[in-house]
């Protein structure tokens, strides 16, 4: 499912226009992104939890040259599925 299909599904289930559904989906995505940038967890009961984790710096290998490189530390987003996501 891509974003367009998600918007269409939200519009159909909520009985709203695709324009309004697009605004709702985009607003929800922006809210999650803003919270994640602050370092907050986003917990949607039954759906899942988005959290921020720190990935430490590490050594790696450039596959093209075989030379050792240093990979910088960074923050990554993790998702843990909730109970309703069990298939």
C-alpha cells in the first residue's frame, strides 16, 4: 500500500473526501515526525510504538575498495508492532 492507497482507504472508512483524508494523513505523519525529532516515543495502543534509538559509531568496510571506514553514530527510528498488528 502506498500513500495514495492509504488516503483512499482512510477516505472510504471515515466517509470523508480524499482531499480531507490527505490532509489528515499528512498531519498525522508530520506529528509523528516532529515527536520523533524531539526524541519522544509515539505509542498508538493496539497499532504499535515508534521509538528513537541511538546507533553507536562503528567500523565498516567499503565494499568497492575493501578499505576500512568509520561509520558515524546516528539516531534511528524503531517500530514495535502492537497486538492488533499480529497477523
